[in-house]
C-alpha cells in the first residue's frame, strides 16, 4: 500500500517535470499538511500535450544532434586536458582543475 509520504515524493517529482502544476495546485504546501493516509484523496488533472509539427520535429532533431556533438567535443577536450596533464601549472589534480575551472567533479568530467 502506498502511504502519503510516497505520494508526496511522487508529486514532488511531477512538480519538477511540470512547472505549472506546482503553481496551479499549490503542491509546495503538502509537506505541512497532516492527513490520515487512508482518507487522503488526490485529484490530478490530465494535461493535453499537442503533437509536434513536422517542422518542430526537424528542429528538435537538429538541436539534439548539436547538443550531442557539443558533449562529444567537450569529452574529447577534457580527455586531452587530462591525458596531457595540461592542468598541472595551476592544479595538482584533474579533479581540482575541473571543479575550479568548470564546476564539475571528476566523475562528471572523466570521459
């Protein structure tokens, strides 16, 4: 059986995915409400999402490919920075360099 805290966790994820939901249904206040989980009722309204036009589909595909290329190029550049140790004049480790220079951890930057 799902309890109220599970439902609130699920709703908090939905709020992140659908920004207007938080505004429209004031979900941010649920954490302070004390309700018997057995009597809780939650109503969720379906949101109609219009299909993309052919032009929008082409634009999305083009933009997604640009992002993929950018990630690939960034990965290649980070690999070279790491492998050639081009950070050594300012930082002792690649992790410190990435954290300071790009606000990333080694896990995120170690391609």
